[in-house]
């Protein structure tokens, strides 16, 4: 009993009471972090994000530099082709100048056989294709007519049934003597020089011509007398 009383006695004045042991307070609960409460993501500036290049389409205009490059690439073969063509034409012109064309015309002088090979009153056409000449046999002798129409230079034909020369181009007609009588031919046929060669054959020279309107048919070499 005495012990209980002693324990119940108040503390002596001047002596501080013993400090009570601190009691740990429970930590406040940590609030749960929800997705909505999370910090928002930092937005990346549009200029920093890489942008994929759009594929070229037919509607997308090409840059001017690309068009210029394409035109330049096309102009190279065209320019070389034009240059090559100009060089080739120059070479051809030079070749034609060094080696001019030569016209191989029939000989102007030829022998037409012996007088006895011709019949009187006939027009011999055997030399027309080779030398463009008819040889006419008359009782007094021979004359050679050049087979060129005096209108536009066509080659007439001898029509033995009509006893005349007839031009197929414009219808000019000539007697057996060569005198024109119908169609547009303005003058008679021309005669060629005809003489006897040293061997006795008839020699015709087309480089010498005789015209009736100039009075040249009376020349001794325009008519061969036999």
C-alpha cells in the first residue's frame, strides 16, 4: 500500500517531468498517379520533325533546273546530227566539184554504110535509136534529117503509110523532105552534114546542122549527090 502511495505522489517541484517518448505518426498515404494526372508529353516543333518527301506525280511541276538540264541533254545529239549533216553535204558538194557529171551522148559523127545499101524513095530508120538521125534516099542522092521536133524537142516517128513524120507530143507533122505542114512546129526539121568518107561509106556529122529558113539546105554538105 505504501508503494502505491509513493508512486502516486506528485513530482517534486523544481524537477522537470520526464519527457514522453515520441510516438511515430503514420505517413500520409501517397496519392496514386493516374494517366490523366501524368505530365503531358512535350510537343516537338513542326520544323524539327522530319517530313517524308512526297513522290513526284505528273501533276507536280518539275523544277526549272531539271527542265533546263533535260533540254540541254536533248540538244547535244540534235546539234551533233546537224553538224554531221552539214559536213556530209559539204563533202558531197566538194566531190561533185572535183568529179563533175559527164553526159555520155551518142557520137556526133558516125558512118552509115555504103550508098548501095539504101533503096531509092525510102526513109531509113535504122540510125534513129542510136544517133537520132533518118537518112532519106532520093534519086539524086541522100540527106540526113535530125530526129528532133522543132517545137519542143520531142522525137517524131516516121509513118510510112502516111508518108510523113509525126510528132507524138503535140501533133506536129513534117513531109518526107522535113518541111513542116501541120501542128505547132514553127519550122522544118534540121539536116545534118552528110558526105562520103575515104572508104566510100556515108559519113554523117550531127555537129554541123543546116536550116531551110536560113537557106542552108543548098549547101553541098547538106545533100550528098551520087
